[in-house]
C-alpha cells in the first residue's frame, strides 16, 4: 500500500489495530515476506515501475515491521533450525483448505504454537486444521471489550 498512489494509502483496520496494541506479540514467516515480494514485484499493477525492485520492497517490509512491531518467526528461534518448518501434514491440509499458501501458514503457526489470525472468509476451512485460529475481526473485538 505504501508503494501505491497517494489516494490509496488507507491502512486496513487490522494494521491500525496491530500498531495500537504493543502488548500483542506479532510474527510473520519468511514465507510471508516471499509472498509480499511476489505480489509487489509481479502481480500488483498499481505500483510504479521504478519501485519494483527487491531492495525497495525489502526496505518497505523493514519499515512496516519496525512500525508495527512484527518480527520474523525464523529469526526468533535461534537455538533451533533456521528456516521454515513445514509439516508432512501439508498435503492433507491443502486437500482440506484448497490453498497451499494457507496450508503452509497453518503448518508454521502449528509448529510455533502461535495464534493464527486470518480473514473471515477463510476461518471455516482453516479452523478445521488448527484450533488456535481466529479472524482479524474477532481479534479486534476481543480488545474492544
């Protein structure tokens, strides 16, 4: 969003929420960063061509992480292996939720024993794979109470 035209810079509510709540530990995987690179460099048509460079995307991601307090899971568990753990359940999970990217996120959350936050339209399929999943809307409501 930062790399788009000025009129399109509205932060989604969940980003504003995370920025307002330092007490919540926030993590992403290195896979999520790869998804960001894929999207910004190859799929997003509204980004100016001179901004479509890995170093620019990396800088934007770093600013975003510093601003929101998000950390990369891979760098948090230094005593263990470095990288992403993908369970052998990936095939089963993909067959249930129909999306290999979502299945990978579930495997990572499950391995790291993290609460996974997803969009409302994904919760039914993903909740059947890993119980510790809630929607972004539900998470924000918990903090409103």
